[in-house]
C-alpha cells in the first residue's frame, strides 16, 4: 500500500496494491500491522456503508464528545471526499482537503478524529464504506455548513444546488458551530 501525505498533518490518502488478472482483482484494504507501522494506531469498532445518488452532498459531519477517525473508500461509483480540520491546537484548524475516491482509483482516505467529513456524489450512484474508531452516538452527531465561505471548499458541483438533508442544509458555519474538545 502506498501512503500519500496531504497538506493537513495526519490526514492521508492511501492507495492499495491491486493484483488483477482476467478473473478480476484482489486488494488488501486494511492490515493493522501496516497501519500501526505508519502511525495509525487506532482500533476500529464499527463499519458503515452509505449509498447515495448523483448530486447528493452528505456532510460535513463530526462528533463532539466521541470523535470518530474514519478510513473511507468507495466500492461503487465516484465521490469527491472532503475533510475539514477541527482540531483546536492544529496549525491547519479550519483548513480543508478534498480528493476524488472511486471504485476505479481504489484510493482510501484516513481521516483522524477531530475532523468534519463530507462527500459529493459524481457518478449515477455511489457506495461509500468506512471504518470508524468510535461508535456512533446520535446525540453527539453535528453538521457544519457545507458551503461556509470561511472554509471555502471548492466542491466540483454538477449542479449549483446539491441534494442535501434538512440537517445539512441548515447546519451552522464554522464561526457558530460547537466544536470538539
């Protein structure tokens, strides 16, 4: 597996080694010893699978008391995946990084605890799977405004009005959002 740093410390892109032939392919997406060797020493406790239609934007989601680290990958379709640094002590607080993740490029993104996460669906449909370092606590879940000008995410929108949940549409901007400790 190849690991690529991003401009935000701790946030990583991973590219698995893919072994393919006429029958299909095989790739390893998680190996504890490899991740530990590269400083990702978190225990995963929950796997999630999300399916969304073209033009759907989910996020930016984060947790206050039980922040989740996430290892994200797309198993069907393509998304533009984004993480925003919400770590108070970080020199990159409020900065964002985004990258296309797809079934074709097979890349993964490691998003440490303390980040907001979101994605925008570029294909007809996309299935996003992710491992989490903390259990989901519905009462702890928060959303940050997806188009907050203070953050300035450059979403590759196919339509100026993405499909949003009511919660994401009405999320507060970074300046008014409660933040993780």
